[in-house]
């Protein structure tokens, strides 16, 4: 049979070990604590699990360039696909259809859609699977495409 004092001591020791173990320390002797050598590892592991903000921002920007998002017209910059078309009486401005452009629109060579200055449209090119390159309308007329990308 165990004495009440010994049982109390074992219970206290068990509780201390449980508490100390959860706090990142180790028992060096009865009544003594020392920092656990691995305590810093928990922080490093936790930090490693957190996403890198700059990497996620770059990924979000890349996704935005390769997606129509809220655009209903115009083209996607990264692959040249069309986001949609406006009725014949409207032009694409800021990815939305509008009655008028601020400036002279360009005409997308492949869709015939009018694109307002500053927006992306397409012109024919030799090569690629689609034979189109995405350009920015400069407002100088139907073929006023500048800053053209690669041929897709």
C-alpha cells in the first residue's frame, strides 16, 4: 500500500510533467525547470505553415491576368482568349460594354468588336495556335494597336 504522502508526490509530479510538457520546457529535477531545446522548433514549424504573402499576391495577380474576372468583353492578357462580346452598337471599355468611347476605338481583327482606347483587343499574327496577339488600343483608329504581346 502506498503512503498518502507518496501518492500526493506522484500526483503532483505527474501534473507538473503534463503542464511543463505543454509549455515547451523539461523537468531537470524535482522542482526544477529548464527550457526545452526544441521549444524554438514549434515556432519555426508554425512559421513554415503560414503562407508567404508576397507569393500569394503574385499568384493572385497572375490569376487575374489569366481570367476574365468581372470582364464581359475584351481579351485576356496572358493567353488571348475573348471574355465576351458587346452588342454591335456598343464598344468595350474597362471590360464592360458602353455606348461611347473616350477616343477613337480600335477593331479587334478576329471578333470585329470595337475596343476603346486603353483596353485590350486582338490582331492577327503569324504563328501560335490561335494566330492572335493581344494589344492595347491607342485610340488612333481601327488598327491603332500598340504594346502587343506574343502571338498565341
